[in-house]
């Protein structure tokens, strides 16, 4: 190529997907590569250019429109009754997203679009188009951090539902880069808004948002790598020769990750996920090189249906049969959030099948059928999301406020387990007594109607208790 553009380069440090950006940047054949994205990847890109003997030129661009952090959270009740057209609420849990959408459409005149990672890409694009259309009647967006990349959205204000999310192992607070990436979607240059706003649902989160937007982003220390089939095959042969036996692929992957010495600015991606899939396929008889391709296939490790279908595909391939599939899509209307999730899971399995069909070509009839079913699934998901307001067909039985309380308490417990202090909004260290009060509150059965008032009364009471304890400590010191 004469010119190649690599976008969202900051993803090169992602633990799961960073290897794709490293491969694109280091492996593409082009006279010139334009790299776009966050400045946190600048040092890595500069180092790689030097390593490859390439010329390097840096151009930086600031925001065209101003981005401001509101002085207060959305409202003192912690709900979404005061949203305005152009608002985007960002949450990190599918059930939270649908519960927020339901509340807004039942308690306000607004209609909502939804965008999150497990939706088909075509559905995300359709929802974004609906939100951007001023004549569609949809003027609120409820989304996950999937809005941070790949979608052009006319957002006036980003509202962080929470700044805590699961990283697959425990609950973590969003890093500054993520807060900037998500908050920065408000008031973009081509939107109809002259400036962007950022706020939160919970007052204590505003402190962290302000800090993140005012802080220089730290450079990404390392870029992701994924062992190739050739790497794994060579290592497996050496391991078999040393141990006088043929180890299963799961053992090969595990020992490769433990023994590999990664030089320079790199780390290994997806080793735990690949090892987990390899264990599921250890008893399937096939060539190691083929099995490794199944292990790196795009399947969600938390999706049991997807994992079962991957197993089914691998068993068919191992005996030389076509990788056929038999998925009951159904044509009835979707009635719950869980059913939407099942449709998305089936769509992901079709994507998995098409991915494998490109690596192991064979049955063109099955591929054509998969493409047809994929289109049908997308239409069913789109139809379910277009139902809105009190007439919505989607049953939602989820309390986002109670769920958020559990998430925050889990985060506090994690900090205690690793020996880190938890600071209050004003910088005062929290005591064990205050944390125990919150855990006791979590155990209580709070009704949706009285949760708001009790939560804020409790917060004010604890704030006062904290000041009194601080005064007693000061008096004792004197």
C-alpha cells in the first residue's frame, strides 16, 4: 500500500486485544503509516519506528470544542428523571443499561437508544444513527464504554452512571485514560453542540472525573503480542522432546506463558483465556496447529452457549465433517432482556462460525445459510430495541441503584484485601466502622422507592460522623 491508517492506537496496550494493533502497526506493508489515537501510545510508536528504522513525525491536535465538568451531579436523588435531549448515560452492565432506559422512558417524555459491546456491530451502528437523527424521536442514549471508539455521536452531555466496573477478576475504578476517552465524546466538533459537558449520577464520582480530565495521561508501558501458531508448535515439539511425552495444548500454552521471556516493550495477551479454551478441547483429537486456531477464535469465555458451539465445531472438524450448525432462532417477539442477550449470543456464534470458515474453508452452503441467519438475528435485535416507553415488550427486573451499591462495596472490600486505604470525597481516609455500616446497608432489603432518600441521608450522616471523628482525633493530638 502507499498509505495505511491505524486508528485507536491506544488499544495497543489492551490486555485482550492489544496484539491486533501491534500486528497491524509492525506487520503492515506500506510506504507510509498514519497512526491516530491517544497520545498515551506516543512513546511506544516512536520506539517502534526507531526499531524498524523508519522516519517518525508527530502531529498533535486539540479539541475544537470546550469540554466542561458540571459543578454538581445529575440530581440529588440519584435517578434519571432530569435528563435532557442529547444526554448519554454510560453504564457498564447490560441490566443497568436496560433498567435506566426503562426508567427514562416511563418517567420522562424521552425515548432512548442503547449501545453496548455485545450487540451486533450493525445494531450499534443503527442505534447510533437513530440517536443522531434529530427527527427520529430518540434523543437519549444509554450506552457502555463501547461509545468510546468507532461511533460518531451527537452527544451534548456524558453522564457517568458509575466509574466502577469489573475487569474480569475484580471490581476496578476506571483509569484516567478511559474517563477521558468516554467523557470526550461529548460536544465533538461535528455535533450541533458548541461545547460538551460531563457529569455523574453520584456526587463522589465527580471528584475523580475532574481529576482525570485535568491530568496528563500516563504513557502505555508495553504493547500486546499473541504467540503465533509457529511459536506454539515449535515450543510444543521442544517440550515433548524434553519430557518424552506429548503434552496437551493447555499445558503447552500454560508453560509457554510462564517460560517466555519477552524482550522490549511487549507483553503476552489472552494467555489465561486461551488456556481455558484449550482445557475444554484437550480431549478433541486434531492437529495442534488446528486446535490452537480454535483456541484463539473469537468466543466470549463467559458465554457457555458460545463455548459449547466452539466445542461442537471442533469435534466436527476433528473427524473431517463440515462444521455445520443448528441454531433455533425463532420468529416470535422478544419479551425480556435475557432473550435479547440470547439473540446476541447466537449472533456471536454465527460470527464465530464465519471466522472459522475462513480458516478452514469447505461448505459454502453452510456459509450462505449463516449469513442469512445473521441478517435475521440482527433484524430481531433491532426490532426489540425499537420497542420503547410503557409499550415496551422487554421485561426488566433489575434495580440499578442497589446493583451500584453492591459494586462499590465490592470495590472497597478489594482495596482492603490488597491493603490500600480508601479515601473519602474530600481526601479523608475512611474508617472500618463506616465501611461496615455500608456493608450492613447492602445486606438489607431496600425497596426502589425508599432507596434514594435513605442512601443520601446515610451519606450525610456518615459525612458528619467523619468530621466529628476528625475533630476528636485533632483534640486528642492537642
